[in-house]
C-alpha cells in the first residue's frame, strides 16, 4: 500500500529554478559595468573640463567688469580715483592730508591699483575617481577585454538550454 510520503516525492515541484538565469544576470551585469563605467568616467572628465572653462570664463568676465568700471571712473575724472592715482604713481599728497605718523613708508606706497582690480582666482577643480577593483579593471584597456570575455562567457552559459529533469520511470 503506497504511503502519502511516496506521493509527495513523485509530485513535480511547484516551480523549477533554472540556474542559467543566474549566469545570465551576472554576465549581463558584468557586460553593462564594463561598458557603462568607462563611459561615466569620460563624462566626469568632460564635466570637469567644462567646470574649469566656466570658472575661467566667469573670472575673465569679472576682470573685464572691474577694468571697465575703472575706465569709466577715469573717463568721469572721479575725484577719489584721481587722488589715489596721484598719491600712488606721482607720490603727491593732496593739501590737507598727511601720511600716518610712525610708518616708515607712506600708506599710498602700499596701494597697487591694478592688483585691487583683479578678482580672486578661480578655485581648483580636482577629480577623485572611485577606488574599486571593478573601476580599475573596467578603465584599464587590457583588463577590460578580460571582463568582456568573462561577461560574454557567463551570458553564453546562461543562454544554454536547461538540462532535462529527472524522469521517474
């Protein structure tokens, strides 16, 4: 007389997991990483160059604006500017003004007109690439070939047909 346990052993499973899907997923992930990581690296380098160029452009625009204001003040014969230029470049002190006592140098000697017109230099732009094995291998041309070959092999194994299940006979 058959037992209920024998009936459970002979029943087919509700679902069968094909291990090929795991190989296919791993292979596709490796191929995607091998292609996308170098592309993202190139994009970050291009964005860094663009940021540098924009900072240089903003610096040049600020410099041009400062010199334009200076030229406008010269054209208007602005009294403060004329006094400053006479004091710094001609060593002339206007009547009624005296140098600060106790200083070895005149205070106007410390003023550099054109240095005051220069805007602050643009900041430094530094890129810090990630430190990972996958990044270093996918951006190295020789190792990338091995990653492509490995990903292709995993994908091929994943696409192979599944073996036949056990048949009770």
